[in-house]
């Protein structure tokens, strides 16, 4: 992804979100899309993002805003060893504010957005699943686990008519004073 961005004229870098190699107050905006929950120490990353923002700079980040209850079976099919611990997804405004406010951000506000995903069949869902962050979990499954997961998903999707998932996101916006 970084190489593609560079080929398209973007000055892209690979680095640790918790230890950015940029001088203080280098940016007007910091964006983090569906990634804060992957970081080992999100509070440290948020402090680092504040450090590189100029006074008045803005932070925007997105997280999942809960799961469509019709698709909870995805977690049930996921091997226990690959499930994320409860409370690690920043799926509430309180959790997000709990890392933004102590880092010194102000004017914290939130917005919700939802989008309906419609899958023609289990194969279309399977291709889509390999095209986003869930791929990381799928790629760590054994062949047997993956086969069982795919078969279980196909069975459940076949029972849906239509196979619709509401994808909801929470956006957090904050300002460095």
C-alpha cells in the first residue's frame, strides 16, 4: 500500500504509531481509520498524535460502532484463540473519550454512520471478508479451522434472505488546544 501511494506521488512512510519520527507540531491533521484498537498502547499513540499536531490541529479517527446482531455467528465460528478480548474495540464514546481527554484533546465530538452491505451469496461474502482487516484472523487459522469457518458461514448466509449486514462506524473528532 505504501509503495502504491509513493508511485502516486504521496510522501508515505512506515513507522510505529506510538513513536512517530516527525518533529513536534508538524501536522494540521492526524487521521486513524479503523486501527486504534490494533495498537498495543492506544493511549500512548494518542499522546504521540497530539505531539505532532500543531496548536489547533485536528484528530479524526474511526472505529466500529457495534456489530449487526444478525452476524454474531462470525465470532462464534472464530476459534477461541483468535478472538479479541472484550473491551478492546473502543466501541463506545466513553472508551474513546477515555483516551482522548487524558491526552489533552478538547472539543471531542462523535458521529455515527451506517452502511448496508448486501451479499449475493456466500462466495461474494467470502471474497469481501478476505479484502479487509478480518483477513488477518483468517490467515492465522489452520486449514481445518478455515474450512470449518467457511462451511459454517456458507450455511448461515444461505439461511439469510437477503444476506444483508449493517456496517456501523463511530467517528471521533478532537482538537489540540
